[in-house]
C-alpha cells in the first residue's frame, strides 16, 4: 500500500489553518520543525488545560485529500492546510489504518499513527456546516471521525510534496484508531 504527499503545511502561531510550504522537516519525538504543535508534551490548547504533562501524541496531523473531494460534493471548498493538517495525502485510506501503523515518507521520515483527530467547533467557524461533513454517525450509531489522523515522528527527515508514502502495518491483532 502506498500513496503520495500532495501538500505540506506548518504554522509557528496558533491558527486554525496552516500555510502550505515548499517542504517541512520532521524532528524525531517532536513533530514539525517550527510548528506550534511540535514538542514532547501536548501542545493543543484544550489538552494543555487538562494536563500539560501529557505526552504529545498529536505531533503530525495528516489528512487524505480525498476528503476535500467528498466535501466539495456537498458544496464545501477546502484546500490543503486549511483544516490545520501538516501533511496532505492522496492514495491511502488513512482512516482505515490501525494504531501503530508506520508511514514512511520520502527518503527518511517515518511517523507512527497514534489515533484519529477529534474535530472541533473551529471547523464550523472556518465554514459553517463543515463539521457535520467530517464527523457523523454510522448506521450502528457509532461516531465516525473523518478529519484526519494524528502521529508521532519516529525518524526525522525533510518531507516534500510529491514524496511517496509507504505503509507498514503493525503485527496483528490490529488495534483500531481511537480519538487522541
């Protein structure tokens, strides 16, 4: 299983969106160099308020570009970086991967999937009604989160648009992703 990086984004200031970059550098155990969410401990404001000593399981946020195609059919135009992701992908069903999956990106970088992004109300502030497009319920009533996945950096490196992504699944039994 493989896919492609279509865009990379980062922001050194707290903001919902992240500007696209020519490249980003992943730092082992920290995240994206210069990004506000980089660090050993949690940086997301709501998580810091709960417990600032929690490990940062949200170092790198990835979204599948196919989500943008899906929401466009419902009238929402979203571009890479606008939902706060660091890496936009195409060709991999990110949401179907188990916790612990390794994504090898480009020549050197490796991230380990920690879980699902839990979409927040800021998505509706960005575009009213978009939150209902990226979080909902399946036929059994279970919550379905589609706003991307979170990961930690296990091997650093520079990531460029166009880089290939390969998937290494963890040993079975696979653990489905939960929100982090």
